[in-house]
């Protein structure tokens, strides 16, 4: 049986990789994808705990996290599309200043 | 333990081989069948020592050899890795979804009871929807990797159509799930073995007399859901009348215009395997799956009182044969539909999926809920 | 090394590789496909953790719908140029990530033995148990989540419209 700590360490590693992606990438879409990676790492933690404590609340929580992540990805992408139409670029460096 | 793994492996290999072979045979049925419908002869040129076998030699021997020995062409400006990945992503869901479709009841060998279904997981039909939703990637990636405007147009249209009809497909099945009370396909099939009279309350004697002698198949209990599901399944597999993504007369060949040889064979096989899977699903959900009317595990029990007992080893082939016949029938129906109807325009496809199928499916769920509530209140 | 441990390490290795590919590949479409792979592997991990319903939902919703949306937007918008690499940003990001990793390691590596997994009943992780939890204990968040999805749909349509 795989102990709980293995799942937690795996989630922590994925979360860290996601954070690294948000910090270093200069493409808005890849930043959003790294955020999705972080959310999935958290989902993995929830499911692992749900299994080891025998409670269904963890799985319900993941259900809601998925719904919220779907909504957030949709709105994030819509914002990216409208920003791209304005600035013609997906580089966060090009959107630092509130001018056009 | 080892015997369990061996049995599951044997079932998986059997199902895989049957689906692949049926996909190949369907190619031949399509070519010859379309020729019959269109009053022409069809493929009959390739022959071995003068034996052309009604086009069998052409379609089943010459065509695969041609496909597999053609040059593997990747567009020079396209994405090499994704171009090769796309047909795999199209074929994988088409083959894998057959794992939860039950092709028989149980096979009792000595003390071992083998459930004639590759994997009996408790989420049942959700597994099929999950992998069907992965089928979109084959199109999207194939279209993108071809670096070709026609491909991209066909791919974007195709993926939009697929995700729209996934919604309609899922919602139309909810009525069936409510009627049989479970997500597992084997349980739904077993639930179709009872008579409708057993599902109705005692006080509805007139209704019981009129329709109670029918087996409780999905087509009798959920006719609207069958219609919606059939249309959505045909749209999902991108067959005519919904084949605008690969519109042969409009988009050259849509998203697989830059594919030739083995990769095109994979797309082709994926499409026919999806036909088999769609037929399998329709059979299981609406036409009793492996159920022969009035055949229980020990023989026939007719509603008017007679019984004809059969040994177990006679019942199992009857049930597996019934399943196969029904699946073949629905494959044939899909082929005939292909060569009968003209193709929908893209805006008509979208309008049908969102403005007609979706509300109809929701209305079906509502009516089913009311009927179930009423019946449970009366009994 | 029992079978489940081998499976776990195999899946974990592939998952970490996919996550690294998401972050380090330059072609955005390749990043998206790596993320699809990562989501699929996480769904398989869910299946091994006796959560088949959530695993199926992960494939259906996350890998099957959200990532298709990402791919649509990428195909709609990608400029041809690949982004430049900046050494300063990489070291800053790397230091922050390492700090985070150290903090997480400090939290997870404690001496408390992990609880043994509670014996899984037939019903654990099945649609019935998830539905029971969702419609009795968590019915209010469920309704709020559906309103949230409606708001997201309307917002996406409004934001995505071309101004005339």
C-alpha cells in the first residue's frame, strides 16, 4: 500500500512546478495552464486524504474545485482574448502599463 | 489470481479483435452497400487469380496493403510530433470505450462465474462519455498539425460539433439512467429483462394489459431518448448527415486532407470503430443488449404462462448472438443513413444540437421524473 | 515493491515529466498537450485512490473540455514568435520555487505516521456516495456552483464579443 506521504510529496512537487511555471513563463496562456497544474495538485491532495481518512467530503470538494476551475479557465481565456485584441501580444511584460 | 488476470486479458483481446475486424468488415459493407443503394457495382477491380469476391479482395486485402505501403508524408511546415500523435488520439478512445459494453450475461464454467464484459466498473456509462470526450483531440490536433487552412477549418468545425453533441448525448441518456436506476451497463441490461408489467403498479390494470407483456426495453420506456441519442451519436461520430468536418465536396477532406497511408487508415478505422461503439451503446441502452425477449437464465418464460427450459450453455450463445445481431443491425442502419441523407450545413448542425436536442433532452428528463414519481406514489 | 507501489512510481514519474514539459516547452500547443497528458495521469491516480467518479469527471471535464477550450484559444491567438528567455527571471523564479519546495518539504516530512487507509467499502467513491454527499450535506454549494457556472458562461460571451 502506498503511504500517504508519497501522494503528498507528489502533490507538493507538482504544485511547485506549477508555481515555477507562473513565475518564469512569459505567455499568458501558459501561465493559466500552470495555474491549472496547481489546482490539480491540490485535487490530488484532497483525494489522497479522502482515501486515507475514509471520508467522501474530499471527493465532493474536488468536484467543486473542478467546477470553479472550469469557470475560472473560461473567464481567464476570455480575458486573454480581449487583451490580445487590444495589445496584439500575449506577453505579460507588454501589459504592465495602463496606457494604450 | 493468475486465472482472473488471464480471463480478463482473454476478454479484452477478444473484444479488441472483434471490434477491429468488424471495423474492417464495415468498410467493405459500406462500399458495396453504398454501391447497391446508388445502383452501381462498386469496387470490384482488384482480384486474385480472377477471384474478386464481391469486392472483398479489393476492400479487405488490396486496400490495407495500399494504405500500409504508402509513403508516410508529414507536411514540411507542419508539426511532426503532433501530426503523428493525432491519429493515435483518434483511434484510442474508439477502441477503449468498448471495454464496458456487456456482450452477454454470465458464463458459468464449473465454479467460476465469468461476467461477459471486459470491465465492470461502477461508473459504467460515464467511462464511455469520458473517453468519447477525448476523441475531440484527434481532430483538433490533426487539423492544427497539418498547417493547412482547409484542415484547420474542418478541424475547428468538427471539434465544435463534437463538443456540442456530447452535451446532448449525455443529457438524453439521463432519462434511461433514471428509469433503470443505475450507471452500470450490465445492470441496465439486466434491468431490461423484466416485463413492463412488473414495473407498473398493481392498480393500473388497463395499462398493464395493453403494454405489460412487452419486455422493459429502453425503446419502449424512453422512445424520445432513443431518438435524441441516435442523432447525437451519429453527429458525434461525424457521419453523414453531420460530416461537414470532412465534407468531401466542400473542404477537400477536411481535417484529414494531409494524411495518407497508415495514419489515414487509423482515422478510417477510428471512424468505423466508433460506429461499432455507437451501435453497441444504442443496443445496450435501448434494445436490451444481450437480452432475448422472455429469455431468462434458465430458459424462456413467456408472459402467457408457458416456459421452455434450456441448459446454460445454450442460453449463453443465444444471448451473445442476439447482442451481435443487434449491433450489426445498427451498424447497417448507420451506413444506410449515410447514403440516404444530404449533409447539414454547419449552422444547421449547431442549431440542431443546441436549440433542438438539448431542450428536448431536458424535457425528456422532466417527463421521466414525473412519471417515475407518479408510479412510485401509486404503488 | 508491491504492484501498487510500482504503479504509483510509474505514474508519478510520468506526471512529474509531463508537468516539467508544460513549464519548459516553447511551443504552446506542445505545452497544452503535455498538460492533457498530466491531467489524464492524475485521473488514473484518482482511479487508484478509489475515486472512480471523480476520475471520470476529471477526464470528462478537465481533459476533455477545458483543455479543448485552451487549444481553441491557442489556435486562435498564437503569434508566430516564440518567447525569449530571460536569465534574471529564471533565477528569481527558481529561487522562489525552491523556497516553496523547502517549505512544503518541511511540512510534509514530519514524524507522525500516516493513518492506515480505512478499509474501502464497495460504495466508497462510487456515484451513489458522491451524490449522497453532494445533495444532502453540500447542496447549497452545489446550487451556488451552478449559478457560478452560469455567470461564467455569460461573462465569457460578453468578454469574447468583438466590439463593433
